[in-house]
């Protein structure tokens, strides 16, 4: 990758905010970034080379920070959310059971052997998508608290489950890796909490703010990249490392100043670069060569929304269920790992990403409905 290419990628990242400018559309920024990558990548003009090692490494950094930000958005310290864990867990479990049946059914219908992978994809929720939407729209009330708990539980469970089902032969290794990452995140949380309670964190904050050292930001980056390094060494996705680091930081409370600094690095450069790379990596030409995978993508996308609608049986409004169906991290990891292991047949990865785009688009529509509703968005009548 050259500086010229990097400038192009950063410029393409601007398309996301430009397309998201009309507030009434409530279009996620990443849709424009993905679309730009598709046009300039493998599917379109082929100007961007998604296999470039530097491009791949920068994209991995962006993915790690996207998942880190998703973890920090989980309000684990909010007692109201802890109170909603029961209904959130019940809804996530119900969706998981329905997804297991739907995943098997889709695999049988298309004559493919990845029913377990499809089930995890359909059951997954994206904290990286849903929680920022909730924050930006300032949604409040019991339905939002339950949705937050549900998304956090489903996202965590599916992040852990994916490596187990996509590579059953190494499920034991993947399980051990997930446990090691979780233990490291737990140690990280305990150390951070100790520093907060002893006042050391406050002293560092004051020195950093006075001397403009940005020490807390540097420490945060060390933590997330270190945990991603552990995940890589244990042969599990950096998605798990980034998300676990975010949860550890959320557990002690991320200072607003640090949150803004991380946001600047992530959303200002690395996250758009990741989504442009992801779009460039997609080969939608495969869908033209294998038309049935278009149907597979639509089936997976529709299936994800429908299985999340099953939470209506436990009182969740359909609009919130649709928002919970939005996916990004788990499908990306499934396509990346599945392609590396040769688990996916040609066209299957593109179908999974098509399904992902469908869930994001439908979730954006649901977000628009919630935004245009009356101020009482916390009502179960939404």
C-alpha cells in the first residue's frame, strides 16, 4: 500500500458520512463505506487490492477497534441494565433456539452443510450496530434496556460460538482460546478497577491532561491490541479480543475524554478503512456466477430478522426485534475464517455478506420508525 492508495481509501471513507447526512433516512455510515469498497475493489474497478498485507493489517486494527468500541458501549455498570438481564437473556435464548431450526432448514434447502454456522449468524446481534443507534437516537425506557441486555448477551455468545461451529475439528482449541481471552479480560478488569480504587488512575489522568500526554488513550490501545494479540496466538478471532477488552474497560467506566480520543482514532481513520477494505474484499461477481447464492443471502437475511421477531412472544416490539437483528462482526469473522479454512464454497461468503447488508438496511428502516415515533419511545406500543 502506498500513501496514494491510503489517501484514496480515506477519501472513500468520506462517502459514508455524506450518504448518511439526510437525518430522515437514518442510514448507517458503514453502508456508504462498504459500497465505496465494492465499487473500487474486487467486484468493481479493482483499483484496491484487499490482499495487500499492509491493507489487511490496518483493516484488522480497524476491526479490533470497532469491536472494542462495541464492548465499551455495553452499559455493564448500569443497574437498570443488570435488572433487565433476565428478560434480555430469555429473549436471546429464544432467538437462539429458533435460529438453530432456521439455520438447519436453510442449509437443507440449499444442500449445504453449514447449518450450525447459519444458526449462529441468524442468532447474532451486533452491539457495534445497535448500541450506537440507541445512543444517537437517545432511546430510553424498559424496551431499550431489555434490548441492550439482549444484544450484549447474543453478541458475546455468538462471538464465542462461531469458532466452535465453523471449525468443529478444532472446537476444543477454540474453546480453550476463548477461555484464555476471557480470563485475560477478567485480569485486565481487576487491574483497572484496582487502579481506579487506589486513586492511581485519577493521578495519571490529571498528569496526562495537564501535560497533554494522552496516557489513558495509549494504555487503552495497549490493552486492546494486547488482548487481540492473545486471541490471534490462541487461534480465535480478534473480534473476541477487541470486544472483551471493551467490556473490561466498560466495567470500570471509560472516561469521556478517552472515549472521544478512541472515537477519533477509530471512526476518523481505522474503522472506515476496515469497512472500505471489507467492501473491496467482497466479490459480488460470484453471485452472478452462482445465482442461487443470491437467494441464499436473501434467505439468511430474512431469516435473521424473522428469528429475532420471535422475541415478540416475550413482549418485545417488532421494531426493537428488527434492530436486534442487525449484524456485522460475526458475519465478517465467519467469511474471513471460513474462507481461510476452505469451509465456504465459492459464492457462499458473498451470500453471507449480502445477508448482513440486508439486516443492516432493515435495521436502519426500523431505526427510522423509532425516531419518527412519538417521544414516548419507551412504550411497549412502539
